[in-house]
């Protein structure tokens, strides 16, 4: 991947995280509603959308993809400070870069966001999101959190 493609991927991962938090949905729900074509479109538009606020872009995408308010709120009752959506977007980006075969990054993004590991990363009452990306990648590939 080129640096531009990596930056665009990072942006889209952070955007999905932002939308999921804003709408209280699982990250996989947002990714599924966007679908492969929607993710590809956001990767294409990322260079321009970087200039806009996440709030503006997310509002447009919530409307476009009909993303309804959910009940997956992993933030409200957290006792401690949680990582920002940019930090979590970076974690997803690293995982996708490491796990995807060249040219299959969009499918890997969808696979990771819709897998069990995404819900585990989003559980901010645990420490999963602080784990080494290599551990998370191995757990993702195994299909469960490794000991």
C-alpha cells in the first residue's frame, strides 16, 4: 500500500469508529450498512473528506446509509478514560494492513469490523483495546481471545 492508501484506510477506520460511537452501534453494523461499495467510496473520498469534520461526514453517511440509533453503548458507563476514535481507528488500520493480502484491504476491513474481535476491542471496560496488535491479530485469526 502507498502512504496515501494507508492514510485513507486509517481515516475510514476512524470514521467507522466515530459513527458507531455516535449512533451506539457495533462497528460491524456500521461496516455492513456501508457495504463493500460504500467502504470503497469512502476510501476514494478520504483525501477530500480529511478537510471536513468527522461530525459533518458522519452525519452525511448516517443519513445516506440509514444508520439508525442502536443500543451498543460501551462508553457511557465507563469508569476510566477511554481511547479516542482516532486511536481505535489506528489500531484497526494496523490490523488490516498486517492481515490483508495486497489488494484485499476492503474485504479485510469488513471481515475485521464484523468479527468478534471488534466487539472485544469496543468493550472499554476491559483492556483488550490496549493489547499488542499482534496479539489481537492472532486472536482474530484464531476466532477467540488467546490466553
